[in-house]
C-alpha cells in the first residue's frame, strides 16, 4: 500500500526569504523564533531560513523583525 | 525523546497577554517565588496581540465613564447573563492598569490637554481609547518579564493539568514541539492563560489557519481546564465577528467610526445604530447578509484624503498589518471602494463574548489552586485590558495561594497515561494525517454548529464528533511539529463537543446570533435567566447544569434592559 502522496508538491508558500539578504549562516534565527506557528526553519545546507510548514497566519512578525529585510509575507493564495 | 521534570511555585501557561501580566504580578507579590512562564510559541511575539493592538475597547476612565456605568453596559450587552462581581472587579481596576501600562511605555492617544482621548463606540457609554502607536506592546511586556526575573520557556505545548488526590492542582504536562521531549512540571499554583478556542470553526475560505484568532490558540486551555474538572460557563455564547470578507481582521468600525466611517448595506444605507460587537449586532449583520440587502460594507470613501491616510497608517501597521496587503491584492482603495465584509467562523472567547472557564473576582477557577485569565476566562467582553487586569488578579491570587499551600502529590498514573497519549502519534507507523482530521472536524463544526442553531443538526454533529474521537487513536505525526498539530486536534474536538452540548442544553435563544436557536426562537427568562455551566463529572461524562445569577451590584432599570435589542435603525413607514 502506498502511503506517501506522489502528486502534491507545494510550489508557492506565503513566506519567502531572500537568500542574498538572509544572515542565518551567521547564526541569526529571528524569524524562526518569532513565528507563533513555528513554521519557519533554517536550511543548514544553504544557511538560509525557509518556510518549512505551509501554515501561515500572515501576522508578519517574521518580516517586521528580520534585521536585514530578507523576509516577505504574502497573503496565502486561498485568501488572495 | 526524554522526560524532563521541573518544580516551580507558580506555573503560568500562556505567554500572550494575560500570562505575562500574571507572571510579573506573582513575582512582584513575592519575589522569592519561582515563577515559570510556559509558552507554546515565543513570548516575544505570541498570542492575540503579537503585532500590537490599535486600541482599548473597554477603558473605564474617570471623567469619561464610571465602573457602575460600564457594569450596566456589559450586563445589558450580554443579555443579563453576567456575574457582575467579576465585571465590577475589572471595571474598578481598569484605570489603574491603564496608568501602569502607560508608565511601562505603552502609548495611548491623548488630547491636547494630556487627557486620554476616549471615543464612543458602545451603544450607551464611552470606553474606546485608541492606541495608534500600540504596536510595541509585546516588547513592553517582555521588558517587565526580564526586569522581574520571570523564568521563560518557549515552544512547550501544555496538554494536561496534574491534579492531586484531593482535586487540587499539582502542576501540568507539556511537550516540546521541536524535540517531542515530555515535560512534567510540578507547581503549587497554576494560571491558565491560553487564549481563545480560535481554531474551532473553519473560515469560509477553507484555509485552516485563516482564523480571526491567532491559530496557535486552538482551545488547548479550554480542554485542559475541562479535563482537570474545572467548571466552564456560557460555552453556547459563541464568538462570531464581522470581518473583511476572506480576510481575518475587522474592516474596522472601531477605528474608523470616530473618523466618520460606518457600516452600510448594499444600498448604501446604515442599518445598525452601533458598531460595538454584541450578539444582537451580529444578528442584524447576519439578517442584512441573508435578507437581500447584502453584502455589508464599511464605507470610508466619503472621507477626506488626510483622514483616510491616518486610517491607513493605523490599520495597516497594527494588530493586523497584512490588511493593507490584502486590500492591495483585491484592488481595494478606501478612497474609491467600499470594504466588503462577512461574518467569521465560530470560536469560543470570553474576551469578545462570554464563553470560558468560570472564574471569581480573584481569577480563581473551581479547581483549588488553578487560576485563569484572558480570553479563555469567563468575564464577558473582557478584551485586552480585561486580560491584563485578570492577569494581575491571577498572579496575585497565585502568590497568595503559594503562601498557604504546599505541593500536591503527583499521581504517577496520570503522568504515564499522558505520556503515552502524547507520544502515540509519533510511534504509529501509519495513520491519519492531523491536517486532514482537523479539516474534517472543523468542517463538521461549521455544518452542525454554525448559528442559527438547529437541534437535530447539532445532535448529528455530536455523533460526528464521537466518530472523530475514534480517529484520534489513529493520528500519525511524522515529527514533533506535526505532533503539535495532532494534539491540537484533540483539544479542538473537546471544544466542538462542549460547544454542541452547551448549545443543546440552553433551550432558548439569547445573545442575538451567538445563540440563535431555530427550534427555540424566543428568549425565555423564566427558565434561562441563569448561567449554563459545563464540566466533567465523577464518571468522566460531560455534564451541563445551571448556576444562579448572583444578585446584581448595579441594578438594571426596566427601561434599559432591552437597549441592545434595539440596534436596528428604524425605517420610516
């Protein structure tokens, strides 16, 4: 029996991180820390933050508190 | 996965609004106490006010309102079902709290003489104090937590309270949503401040996290209080809010009303006299949506350019700052287009309506040593300032409790049962995905409980919720994060069952749309002028019962009683 879906790959998530501006590789975790739903994480191989879980409340602390302006929050597609 | 045991004097669960205040006040009352603030997210940006707040909805400020006026207004707005003692405790301490927050650095609007710039939004009195620069409020709280040396732990999800053999509080259990470590925290006193049950109904968009309330507030607090044996009250008095259609924030008449904005129907006519969120106001709103004169809009396009830019600055930087982004996406400019509104999903929240854990005027629940404050504690229409005042009361009561009581013994069986329940979804090889179970459960909540309420539909809803109960034993979590979602489904299911049973119990209609029952369309004061309570009985069953309303401290004149039932603007014949 197959348990993993094969056709579901989310391409667009509400929170995007500009890799050129993100300073996660210097130890910054501000956006990950402030998210109330804990949906952001650091990709250790790339040294940048990313949206790991598609569960955004579009509340924006991640964007407001980012010290380099790397984070952008968009309204989730279902609500746009 | 480890099990970690901790011991503190006061455990505060929830680091949003009431929780930090409770922790600070417990510590101030007795600096020797070990006070732990346990937070599911991160205290810096958690809870309903993570991005600040644009105003106080219920400020009782000398020269503008008296505590007696406020108690009268809320009693009438809540159709008489209030324990006035608790509302009075709020009202008399509201101003001192504003002054303290002001000293701490929270910015309130003042007029040219330095007096607080109070506005009128309610039907009768004036209680709204704008905070156009209210976005820093969490920072202000955080500074106080550090100053008083409250211990903080983030990313711990509390799941059950511990009770001793005599029923009093013994602590709580939680897990880490990143490591799944299991925590047993012994405490002499516990404060529950977990916010609303905001993930109960499903927003009409179908998006699980598009809720009015911060979706982190999934009803965990209501569920924990229930399982610890605490009495809950007014669960049938749902929270339903008028919001921007498809967006999870208000349009917002509270902010724009004093500038000249107002709510209209599709014909451009005003239809309500007052925009204050009461059940009756929501009823009129619903009638307009359903009655052929909808949709309902917020009208701002008649205002001057400088007024509109002021409104934009307030509404697009505070509380719900993504509002401006939403409007831009839909091409809504306040100058040219009315803002389309709709009604929200249902929730449980005493901050807005009246459903919560029963507390007295010292924030004490019916479980000895357990206190509650904020959106989840039943003090009707308490809002943010009520959360601060009751947070303070809960902190002070907790400190007083600790002075007279030692730890209750911890029951090893309770701990083991809970550890197994919490870790089970991680240990299953295959099972149901938490997001699918949540979606189905919350769709059932909409289908069966959304007012107007229908008896037979709610009875079938209860059967569906029993079905979901069986599904809980098949939830599969792939990691600690998904485990958090799985355990939230447990809490949401408890809240759904409470909402259905409480709604079935009160066989009348009251609070406008909040408890409009098709089968019992009239208000029935003879049988139902009382609180409707709910608790887990000795056999573990969910039971409902009546609690008499204490004699009023502030009498309500016969001529005033129905003031909130007359909100619709009279149409000339």
